[in-house]
């Protein structure tokens, strides 16, 4: 399901491997993961070991799951606002 995930996170200098996927799968099977926010929290616990990893983790997560590129020094809110995912979400609200 998330085959490229470990490689993507390693590109951001984070420790992720096949075990990360296995732990995520177990969390999903136990019903601990129901939303994208749940995936964020579970993976953060699995991948980050140092508070210095939180920023790179967030960047890697957003780019992998939402295709949001966070440029160096850019605030997350600004990156989300200019992302294609956000534009599509706004368009979907118009059609409700």
C-alpha cells in the first residue's frame, strides 16, 4: 500500500524501513488508524526519535501524502495554501 514510504522518508534523512510499514499495518489492523491525521501521529511516533526530526518529518509527510512541497523557511500554512491538494479541496466545496 505504501511501498515507497520508507524511501521517501529516508530522502528527508529520517529513519524509516520495512518495519515502519509493518508497524503501520498493525496499527491499522487494530483500528488505531482511521484518518490521515491518525497516520500522521502513528508514523511520527515510529519515525522520529528526536524533536529535531519533527520539521523534516512534517515536510516528508505532507509531500508524500498530500503532494505539498514545503520550501526551506516557508511556513506550513503557506505551503498548503499554494498546494494543488488545497485547490482541489476548495473546488470540491463549491460543488457541494
